[in-house]
C-alpha cells in the first residue's frame, strides 16, 4: 500500500487535500490511516499557504472484496 498519498476533493469555492501521513496494517482486512485535511481557496492556490488544516484518522476495512472507509476520527 502506498503511504505517500495525496487525494484532492473540490467543494464550492475550496479545494480539500487529503495528505496521507502513515498507514498501519492491523490485519489482512484492516488498515489504520493517519493524515491531514488541508483546505485551500483560490487565494491560497495563487499566493501559497492554506486556509486551515485538520488531522484525520480512519480505518480501511475489506468487506466482501471491497475496501471501505470506517471509523473516521
């Protein structure tokens, strides 16, 4: 599993980036993921910086062959 991840979500007027900081395998069907959600408006996109950061931890669980996000903190 790649632990150097970056996922981008676009909402109205703001871009949310999910930066994966670490991934810990719990067992064959479960991983704990730690990351940061970084918000950026058009101002930060052009001038640098961010509009705010929030830490996030969630569990990925394999259910019937599909990976699902579970237990978001």
